C-alpha cells in the first residue's frame, strides 16, 4: 500500500482527497501538513514537514504558493516523490520545481482531470488547423469566489498547449482596459471570472470569419481533481527522479486501451470525432443512439488500424 502525506490537508481539496483515499485500498494518507493543525481525519496533522517524522512514499500537495518553497526543499532533501497540484507559482518557483525534479520524482499538473488532459492534446491539433486560417484565440475561465490566483493554472496550461503547437509564436494578453488598440493576431486573450461556487469552467474560443468554434470543459465537482491526484500519487510512489505529468499516469493506470491510444498515437486526430461527438453532447434520444454508434465506430476503427 502506498503511504502518502497530504500537504494542505485541512483545505477544501485536502479534505476531498482524504475522503477518496480513505476508500481506496491501494493508498493510505498517513500524515497531514497544515498551518491549522486541527485533526479532521484519522491521521496526525503537523504544522510543517520538518515536524513530521511519519514514514511515507509520496507527498500530495494541494496547498498554496507560499508553502511550495519549503515543500520542494524538503522533498529534494528526502528524495520524496511529490504530486504538485498547487497553482499560481511564480517563475522563480517554477524554475525551482525543475531543479527539484533533478533530485526526486515530481509530477506537476495544472489540472488533474482526464478531460482537461485530453483537451490539451485536442487543442494542439485544432490550433494547427485553425490558427493559420486566421482564427483568433481567446480563453475564458470561471471559478468560485474563494480562488485567489488568476488566471487559473489550467487556463495558462491550455494557452501553453496551443502556443507550443504553434512554435511559441504567440503572447498572452490578460487585460485590454489599459490600452486602446486593435487585437494582435498573435495574441491569446486570457480572462478570468470569479463568483459563487463555480468549481471550474474553461472555454477556449477560436473566432474566425463568420464562424466560432468553442471548446468547453466544465467541472461539476472537485472530486474529479481529487481522484486524479490520488491516482497520480499511486503512480509516482517509487518512481526515479524526473518530471512527470498526467499523461504518464493515464498511460499507465488509465483505461487500458483508449487512454493509452489517446496519449501515444501521433497519427490520431480527435478532429475526426468532432461531428458525432458534438451531436452526442447535444442530442435527442434518437440522435444520441446514432451519434454514440458513430463516435465509437470511428474510435474503434482508428484503434484497430494503429498499434496500441
């Protein structure tokens, strides 16, 4: 059984992860780290990692940017694998994450959900087709009113995925109120909304001449992120030093054939699934059946024509 330390255990995500891990026979949270040392679960809670003497195999971090430096130092010293889920890190901190990955296993993802990680791949393909055709790219993210960083780490990751596909020729525009000028064709606009209890919603908009294509991901529960973090921790325990991401987790522990196929086949294009998938998501009962058959027929046909 994998023994995990929950860094940020008394936060909202820490509690959700604790609940999911408690029902998983393959992992156990053996200690928690939080400035608020109230014990809400059946494991001891310490104010800092240096106070924790409990033996463990991996750290799951869902805390805040201010706590990450100490975390990275401790994990590097102890050669402790760490699943780093905290967002809003500075450039200096991101450089430190890379340094830490040279000493221990580090898995960092701006978003732990399978859907977002599929979307990252999908956007690369879409950008290579739509951007050269003159489509402008905008990202709108929405989160609850308690989220302190903006834009979200996921929004940046989505932009980075597009930019990488386009040879890093784009720059990011976070605010247009300070200047009065036309939109630059090589910019990706990123805007943030904060309100209510929105778990997380991301729209990636490709706006062209007389047509708009929007990719949307909506999280209805924090459980999707918690499940991903738990799977990542089970994957990372015992791994050698290096940089890992959710694609590695999905490839090893995800749905055996489909996930491995999605993340390992360079010749596969999600765009081939657009027509039936879009119909599937907005279908009547009869359309749903037809679209489902079409979607899985195309997917299975592609999978049988490629080595998995």
